[in-house]
């Protein structure tokens, strides 16, 4: 053991002296280079996916006026035509958001090195760039992958939306700072959800009603509002898995954060999808079961009164549409719109269609290459759920069957079909799992 200890001390001394020796000899290998060399000799070479680092963007030069916070490292810059009142509203929104984020233990964005005139996180009310979060470049001195960032919102943003828009822009900049390898769509979805937690509004646009209006969309990469529609998924996961309010989403972002030691681009795995699946699995739950439950829950938004806080919060303008109303038995329905990964379709049948029949059979035939969820929900005259039955998720053969015993109080039979894909999606890649399906519904034999 003494020899091992002395060897370790010797290695440490060599590492400490090497930058000075290399500099004296004109050798450009510095301490970081030595660390990389040691890692390359002792660790397996990374062979996982990579993603480009965010491109550095020049900050708006037209934003010549600014106001800073007396309470936090926050500053608002604005084009000459923006009113002082709008700047104050935006700054107040940032201060409120940062205070709440501190209480939730969210980290601060990394310092920008005074690029905005000081160490503050800078928000620009400027038309020089489209609204969003932007990078100044990677912070290579940080242990984990981090980026210096700033945020931009339109100078024409109405005062009534300034609070939500400033908050969403700040959160996007924060998320890019703490994990620059994550997809923009995930930042948009998380910013919209966190803005709801902080202000009561789902981000800066109407992405959530748009997402509900087209439930065949995927949840993140193909979600409405360039990903912001995925906020509903995060709201559901947060409500289902939080031991402390808003902790689940914060922690999965932490799980996805990583360090790229070598090569070109940033390590793209684990991403947020894999972090969520891991976190959900550790709770004894399954992500695909969560996706199925959310698919059913979406139906009730804007319809009957429900105890679910998420459903109760959303208005009737966020109702999912009926994909098809079936008027006869037997019937065969072919989907007119393929479902993207985790997208759903909603088909209904009224009691007048089955009459005195008390038993119905339903078959799902989906296209190959993905797994399918198939659920039947019985609703009473007020649209409240009486009971439901779910088929086991389909395997390599994309078929499912439901034998349905109809309750006497059932007035509507709702069928929910969801594409469960064949593995986790990748928010950085196009969705290649869009699939169509067909249903056959008939009476059971006496």
C-alpha cells in the first residue's frame, strides 16, 4: 500500500508541474489536454449520439436602453421605441420568476462574462432577432456542459402577455444554459409548463389549445408551437410524480445534464426522454402507462367537471376533437390521420347505436412497426366515466381486442387509440413512427 500511495502522489506532482514544463518547452499541451489524455487512456471512447452545440449569436445592438434589477442579476434591454413601462413589467416578471425558481431550487444560468454590460442574465425587447433563447458560446471552464445565454422577446408584445412571455423567455435561456445539448423543443415545452407554474399561463402563445386540437401530434418534437404544446405532458408527469411541487421536472433536467470530454459536438445521451423514463421507472411506474393514462385524461378537458387539477384548469377551447362518430353495428373505421409517436385518436358511439345489446367486441388493427394502446371508456349521460377497459399493449403483431360489458347507465362509448412507438422518441430527429390503424366494432354473440 505505501508504494501505491507514493505512485499516486508522484502522478499528482507530474500533472501539477506538466503545464509549466510544457510552457517552458513550447509544448502547447495544457492541463486540460493532459486531463483529456488521461481520460482517453483510462475510459471507453464515447460512441453514443452527439448533437451540435448551439451556434453563438450576436446580441441585438439596437437595444440601446436598459434597466437592471436591484434584487437579482437580471437586466432588461430594449429598442428605442419600447416604453419604460413595458421594460419595468418585463423586469418585474423576471424578478418574480427568479424568486420562485430559487424557492424551487432551480439553478441559476451560468455567467455571461459581462457581455450585456454586467454579470446579469439579459432579456432583450428587440426586433433584431426572433423571440427565443440564444447562446453566446460554450463555457468550457465549467465541469458540466454549459452555455452563456440571453433571451429575446418581441418589442410589440402586448402588455397583457409581457409577464408570461418574459418568464418563458427567461426559462428557455436558463434551460439552454444548464443543458445546451437538449433539443429546442424540450426547452420550449419545459418553459411553457414552468411559466404555467409561475404565472398561470402556458407560455407565450396558444400552443396548448393547438396541441389539443390536433391530438395525433407527438408530444415534443412534433408538438404545436415548436414544442411548447408538450407542456401538457410535463404538467401531467409533474402532477403524477411530484413528492415536492415541481421537483420531478427539475430533477429529470438534472439527470440529462452531462459533460462532453472529447470529440466534436456534445453528448446527446441521456436526453430528457431517457431521463424521464428512468425516473418514472424508479417510481415503480412505466412511461407507456403514463402516456396511455394521459391520452384518456385529455378527453375530459373542457367536457364534464373532473377533480383532476390539470383538467379543471384548462378551458373548453382545449377540447380534443372527435376523430369519428360510429353510427351502426357492425362497423369498420379506417383512420383518416396517421398517429405520430404518442399521438392519439378519439372515436365515439352513442347508446342508440347498440340499443338493447349489452356486450360489444372491438378489434384494433394497427400498422406494423410500433406498439399500440387501445382503451374503451364508458360514459354516462353527463359525460362522466363509469368504467374503462384497456387491452394489453400490442406486441410485434399490432393487434388488440376488447370485450366490453356495457353498463345500463352508459350513454356513450369512447375508444382511445394511441401510438406507443417502438422505443423512446428522439426530440432531435424526425418522427419515423407515424402509423395508421383501423377498428372493427360488433355485437357479441348471445
